């Protein structure tokens, strides 16, 4: 089969499209003919050899644990009737950047009817994270919520949900194209936070109303500036540091400002079983309450997909599609 292999940690071009042996499903596993594989932000750091998330794999390695496709064969002890089923998993054995991938049968969800492979793979981890984050944020119609990276995979789902519950939504994203995408999603205020005076733009647009919740996934300077816009009683909830610079306010700061800080990523990582949120995320996409956005790249162009993600050139989830299925 074809797969994308990393032999040496380093830049995106180190991801090589090669022919490798087919993976063999073990007991309790299935082999999926991949139609869509999710690319995760953290994989760009892992590819560089930065151990800021999961442990680094031994090389050579095939990245990718998020896979949607068709069960092509089963391992020992698995019901043959599963062959031909459309499935999605967020916990594939690493090896999703490939034409065939192996996953534990217990990790599979059937793809709800009407949902594309790309949409399903977008929802199974990114959507699940968004659902978890939204549970933590508990947004209501009374909230004025500021969402960072609002055109991103998680960000755009947060914007949609915030709109659905009737909150006032401020979506912040980098550059005019992403800001336009955030406005199209229905954010009340869409702001380009690459412009230095963006916090003032938000203050003016809110015309005296304070931000009650910040839902952040960028941290660094942008997270700090977003935090600075919170009104007394407001809450700051973070799901990660896409900027690769942590933002951690001090206890003193929180007390003086009368605001709260919640690390939703830490809470998520404590959760071993996310199957309920996975099912809810897939159902929300199937019933249209959350519309996932994704940008596809041919599997053979995985290096370009990583480069685009790193240079902040993508909107929505980055998904690899095996070349034969593009
Ligand atoms: N997807 C998941 O399942 C998941 C799970 C756990 C945690 N997280 C975390 O949640 C956050 C959002 O994840 P996502 O998957 O939805 O990603 P994403 O928002 O689709 O992509 C990351 C975005 O972060 C922004 N960004 C700001 N500074 C950046 C920098 N220096 N380098 C790269 N990007 C930068 C960019 O948007 P702008 O150009 O608009 O700034 C970029 O498009 C990340 O911190 C991620 O680690 C994600």
C-alpha cells in the first residue's frame, strides 16, 4: 500500500509518500480501507521531534490516528459481518496517513448516514474535543463569547454552537480571508487579530458590553489579549496553545480581575473514555446542528498539508484523502 512515512524528524518535506507492507489486523482489530485521515496540529510538532504532546514515535513512523473508511478485513475474533461497514475511529493504531489502517474494533463508530468520510473524520476527534470544550464552557444566551482561531477546526464549531445557544459571538482569526469566513459563520463581530489594535476594535464593537467568556486554543500573546478583554466574573477556557506559547495567568491576576481560568485540555486528557462525546459529535454533524469544515489534500501531498497547517494557511480540519479516492 501507499503511506506517508517519516524517517527523520524535521521539516514537512521529510514526510515521504512510499510503498510499504500492508498492516495486519491483530486480535480484536479491523483493517480499514482509508477514505479520509485527519491531520492533527500536534502531529506537526511531533514531526519536528518536539515532545510537547504525546510521546514521540520510534522512526520510521506513519502518523495519524483519525481515520474514516470501509472495513476491508478483520483480525482474529472479530465478526466478519463488519466487512464493508462504513466506520470512523479517533483511536486508530498510529498509521492513518495510509491507504490501509488498523484499529481496535471497540474504537469504531458507524458513520451516520449522509455524513461524508471527511466530515466524519473531522468530527471524531476535532468535533469531540469541541463538544467536550463546549460542555466545559457551558455557554448560554447571556454570554458574550470571544473565540480565538475562530476559523479553525475547533473554533468554527464553537462559533456555531455559541450562535445556536443565542450567545453574542466575537470570532477572532488571522488575516482577512479567515475573518471573512468567521463573519460568514454568523459571528456578530469578526475581527482580524493579526492587527495590533484588535482588542480596541472588539471593545468599540461591543459598545460597553463586557466579554463574559473566552474560548481559546491559541494562548501566547493572543490568548493574553483575549483574557484582557474579559469583564469581571468572566471565564477563560483554553483547549491548547496553537501558538506554542503557553498563557497561564497568575492566581493574583485572576483574583484581582475577578475572572476564572479553566484548562479544558487538562480535563480532556484525564478522560480515558470519550466514546459518548464522539457519538454526540457525529450525531451533531449528522443532524446539521454543527457543520464541520475541512480542507482536503491528496495523501501523496501530506507534506504540503503539514506545511499549510504550520503556516496557518488552512481553514477547518486538514484531511488527507488517498489519491485513488480524491
Ligand atoms: N483538534 C483536536 O482534536 C484538539 C484536541 C486537543 C487540543 N486541541 C488544541 O486546540 C487548538 C485548536 O486546534 P484545531 O485542531 O482546531 O486547530 P486549528 O484551529 O484548525 O489550527 C490552528 C490555528 O491556530 C492559529 N494559530 C495561532 N498561532 C499559531 C501558530 N503560531 N502556529 C500555528 N497556528 C497558529 C491559526 O489560526 P489563525 O491564523 O486564525 O490564528 C491556526 O489555523 C490547538 O491549540 C490544538 O492543539 C485540538
